[in-house]
């Protein structure tokens, strides 16, 4: 349920309503707009007697929120959530681009990649220090040494760092180095990890699982939001279908659907969506045209030598072309 306060309601009236909600055994989430303040009422699934709140001073009306994802829903939070990132606002009209290698492999590699993506117009640097791989024999990442190299690259370029945490225990360590903590597709329903990410003061990039529905993605985001972290970005990275020609199938429908269902920013990953570098730019263009707030793209100085995901990684010059083309599309849509 949400409680809409009158435009002329006072702080004292607001506090009284919040206290009444707490006394009834529910939690609250305040959303303050320019003209209206909304109180989100959060708790269990018991029916709520809305009249007990409608009669309070300063209350204009109450509305039920029927969706299971309360905090992520536009019903609860009508305005877009804007997340600061390197002088930009993710979720605002101007698109953002996160780019870098799948894995941090060496100081030389990550520095070359960071400099190249910055020159091409990237907003932030991505790179994996901990890698969840399908095979136990594949490169698993450099661990904390990789995080240290990412921090060095940030110092050299000014690009904020986006990198993955794979377990609740890794969250404090990754948070020490990263500006944005990524929760990968394989961990989208790792609820202990989601709770840990919700308890820190860091932006979270939450990727959709390859076999997860849109509602399941939003319910995973709800775990993070319910723990108090409102800085969540959602990522569509392709889903598994019967089609085997590409690594995954880009659910381009998910972009406008999510933009309608939730106030959280939506990022598209054209690299994992396709698994083949030659299709990455086309899918990136489609994502921006569909309304994505930004992209996360894998870029490697020499993809043929990459220790992971070289087949879907762009060379720097191809990435620069992608950025230019996507910004033209964004400009045509008034998003620049």
C-alpha cells in the first residue's frame, strides 16, 4: 500500500502517519517529490485496513500496491530513480556506457583497456576480478590483485569501477575497491548475496538470470531494496532459448517492459546477449532504441588473447564506432 500525503501537509503530520504505520507493525519507505510525498507501507501479506490511515491529518488518499515487488514498482515510486555515476545520472535522459574486459588479466591489459574505453567515451570501467565460470578449469580471475589493478586503472583514468562479487563474504572486499558492485546472472537468486549487497552503501548492477522471468528479476531487486539500498540498476543480458546460433537471445522486449514496470534504471548487455562480437553493435543500437538507460560492453585490447569471453569482446576501435552510433540514436530520441 502507498499513502499519498496532501501537498500542504506538514512534517509533523508526516511523522504522525509514519509512527502510526510503524505501530501497526509495518515498515515505511518515504518518496519525496517536488509536490507530493508518498509513504510506502511494507510488511507481510496480511490485508491492511486502509481507512485507519485515510482518516489521519495530512493524508490525501491510500492506494493498494498489488504487485509482489513493492519497492521496485512504479506504483510505489512513480518517478525514475537517478543514480550518480561519474558526473552522469543513470536513468536520466543521457545514456551511459560501461565498458572494459571480461576479466582483469594483467596491469598492462587493464590499463590499455581503461585508456581506450575512456577515449571512446565510456562512462565507467568494467572488469572481473572474480569470475563465475561454467568450467572449473577455466580462468577464475585474479582475485584481490585484480581489484587492486582496477583501482589503479580508476586512478589513471578517472573512470569508476564496476566489478562482480560472487558471495556475501566477498561483498566487503569488493566494496573496498569498486564503485558499483555487479551481481551476475548466475547469482541473481543468491539471496544471501542480495541481502549483503542491500546492506552496503554502494550502487548495485543486478543482471537478469539466463532462465529468469522479468518478475523474478524484480523480486531479486526487491531483496536489495528491502535491506535499504535504493541504488540498484537492472541489466538485461540475454536469456536461454532453443536458438543455439548465438550464446543467448536478447530479450529486447524486456527493456520497455521494465521501464514501464519499475523506476529503476535499465542497462543492456549486448556482449553476453549475443556471444559474438560481430552482433554486439547491432544489439547495442537496438537496446538504446528500445529505451535502455545505458550499455555494458566487453572490450579487450586483443580479443584473440583474452583469457575469457574473447569471442564477444570488441576491439577498441569497434567500441568507439559503437559509442558513436548509439549516441546518434540517443540524440534522435532526445536522450543526449
